[in-house]
């Protein structure tokens, strides 16, 4: 079996290639926004969310070309969220993945349109029969992504993050914020694999809980890196949330307790996969990767 870093790289290459094909350059007046979309979508990154789609789908022996379409669609939504998150009206960031953010390379208006374009195109990809030959499966994929990315998911979490009360959140409040802003798309990634595989309720629930655990662990590690890592390691500015006075897991728990909490979540995530026995080893290793990552 591949180690998780190699597997991530292999899946990332496949997703990169598919995104390149789904977002072809266009020599027309509107081609500039497509270039901004490509800049964001093809700009590298861990591709963790599409990786989770493909690996959870593999548990059910889903055709890889179907899983790849869904993985690419989800990555489009994730990239849209990063483009908008970096805008001056949001986090006002100059760097993303070690490069200029879209609004810095172009301008605010182009960045807004590029994000809008990626979000919209993602649903076109899911609606196509390449995602799955059965319309009812595609409908479940579409409705699931809409819920995960909208006001009941990522957008709602971002609204809480921008709220004046953000600095006063307690631990439960931070947990809910991150379950929406970061965790919703990670949870959808694993649920999408189960939807593609027509999983039973027990298997679907196991993957949902696994995703909730690693999604929360992912954000705690982000908070730890914000304190301990360098911008060169993370590819983006560090110390932003703490400098802004935002409540974080590290601020609430301290470095050591936050790290212990992340470790507990990763162990819990691994136990959720017992139903899949040895078939899920790579997903267990992914949970460890989430804990140990430096970017």
C-alpha cells in the first residue's frame, strides 16, 4: 500500500489534470476571469478534500473517473472559498499557497467573479453524467454540496467568523464556527464517496463521523501552526487570527491542551473506520497526516 504522502501526490496530480481540462483557457474578453479561475484552481495545495472523495469512494469500488469528477467539483468550491476569503472585505490576505492571492494579482472585482465562476462551474460538473450515470445519485451529490457550502455550512461559518462577536466566542462557539467554515466541506468529501458508492446508513454514518473528527483536528492544527510555523512553511501569513484578537482553540486551551485535543480527535477518527477493517488503512493514515502536517 502507498504511504499517505505518495497517495496524496498521486491523487493531487489527477485532480490537477482534470481541473485543467474542465477550465480551458479562452481567448475572448471574458477569458481574463477564466485565467483567474485557473490561477486559483491550479495553484497547488494538498488537495485533501478531493483526496477524501476519491479514497472514500474507493472503499465501495466506485469507478475512479466518477470519483474524480466529484473531487474536482469539490476542489472548485474550496478554491472559490479561498479566493473570497482572501479579499480585503474578509481576511485581507496577500499570499495563498506561497503566491499572490487572486485579488492581488488581478483586482477585487476579478477575484469576486473568479470565485463566483468556480462555485457555479462546480455544480455544472456534478450535474453532468460523467459524475455518475444515475440522476438520483447526482442529485444527492448536488444537494449535499449546496448544503455544505451554503448558509448552513461554509458560508454560515464565514459569517460567524466576520461577526463582531468573533473575539468573544467560547470553546463551544469556536467548535461550531469551525464545524461550519472548515468542517462542512471535509464532511461532504467523505459523504460524497459514500453517496457515489450507495453506502448503507451505517457506513455513511461512520464516514461522516470520521470526517467530523478530522475536520476539527485539521482546524486545531491550523491554530497551532498559526502560532508555531513560519509563512514559508504554511504558504500564507501566520499569526493573523491571534493578531486580530480572534478567539481560537489555542487561545482557549493553550498550546499543549490544544495539541492533546487534536491527538484525541485523530484517534477517534481512526476508530470510526473499524467497520471497513483493512480497506480503510489509508484513511487512518490520512488522519495522522492531518495531525502532523506543517502547512
